[in-house]
């Protein structure tokens, strides 16, 4: 069980996750220090929800496919469409191996639902030769969705969707995306008992052509700045709006006074 969030920003992509992982070892085993974000070639950050072995199988296939596609182009960066194509073909091949071929070999139709991870992939593609941020949801069947705002996956996805719809906006910058992602993961961990451990965050920077992994101190410091302000809005401003004490025009005047 897990919670993964991806946010596409104007200047990059933010991928964040919790670090709780459950394993089957004859009994259920839980760990709180699992790294769920995989970095490839300093250009992609990939995270997955599902069985750990299946996620790693899919991530490995994606890494190989992206590398092979780039090699065929003579080392030239892949376009956004070429990234999508490489990811689709690689995961479809794994799906066939794990679900179709395996179910046929075992003679057990129910095994067609054996491989079911969902991945969120943030990376660099090119449009008209210029590096640009890309965000994809990768389904286990090999279907790849090109996402233009934010994506969620895991047992806490519904909670994250509810939070992010009020936090994300057009032309969001990475600095804002990191804050939104960290706040969302921390809030989901408070609601979903299947999510926990440290929050992990990676940022894909198209202009720098690099992936940055935030350390724990940065993440905690950011959350401690953002949460009290949002809590204050929820506890003081929202009740006044719901009670009719504060309308849109009055709120606009308050904001204008603060800006001036």
C-alpha cells in the first residue's frame, strides 16, 4: 500500500511518495524506510504502487527501453511522444510475460491479474528540440497517459486527489509543486493507515537536465512552514466564508490590503 503523487510544473516535475511498504513473508511485514522513487539517467523519476517485485520489473523494463530508444537515435534526447512509445512497449511486454504467458503456462486464467502495478513517471522529453517536463501515468497493461497537471496512485490516491484539486493551479512552479506534494503526502499519511514512513521527494529539472532528491530536513522544514498557514486558513477563514461572514468581495479586499 502506498501513496504517490506527481505534479507537472512549468519548470519541472515533482514526484513524491511515502516510504511504507508491506511484504508477504508468510505473514504481513511492514517497513517504513522503503525508497519508492527510482532515478534513471538523471532524467527520469519513476514511482510505483503495487507489489514491489512487479514495480521493479516494470521500472527495469522502462529504463532499458528508454536507453535503447535513445541509443537508436545516436544519443539524441527523446521527444515526449518517443518517451511514451518506449514506455508503452516495454510495460506491455512485461504484462504479456507476467499475465498472458504465465497464465497460459500455469493453466490458470485467474493469473491474468497477477501483474497489476501503476507507475507515475516524471521526466524530460523534447518538443521542437527543447527540453520540456513530462508526466505520465503508466498502467500495468502498458497504457500510458500523458498528464498535464497532477497524478496520484496507491491506496491513498482518492484522498490525494481531493487535496490536490484545491492546491494545484495553472502555471505552477516547482517550488509551489514541492510544497503541494509534501503537504498532500503528509495529510494522506494521517488518514490512510496503509501509508506512512518518511516522505520522499524528487524533482526533474529540464533546464538543468538533472534530477534532484530532497533530503529529509528540507522536506520537514517545508512542511512545517506550509501546514500552520493552511491550518490557519481552514480554522479561521473557511468558517467565516461558510457562515456568510466573509464573501468574495470582502476576501478580495483583505488580500489587496495585504499585498499593498
